[in-house]
């Protein structure tokens, strides 16, 4: 179930959103939803990464290359 939420944003940000909305042919609410979805995904990734990082470092996994070389 979708619920409405009210936020306050600066006028320039609102103008930018409206420009993008027109250019992309998408409602502003869709753009905001997509942006929040991406933010939440990145937030969860970083939180999980910080949780497992000490275990990876203990195994000598320090870079992406280390993952692929194991």
C-alpha cells in the first residue's frame, strides 16, 4: 500500500526535478521514489559491507581483486 509523505525541498531542487520530469517523461513522484530506492540500497550495502569487512580483512581480502583471486 502506497502512502503519501510530505517533504520540503529548496526551490532550485524542485525546479531541477520538474525539468528532469519533463525531459524523462516521468512524474516527479516517480523520480523521487527511484532516488529513494537507490539511496536505501546503497545505505543497506554500506551497512552490510561495514559489518563483514573485519571478517574479510582477517582473511586477507582487502580489494575487489582479492575477491576474484580467491
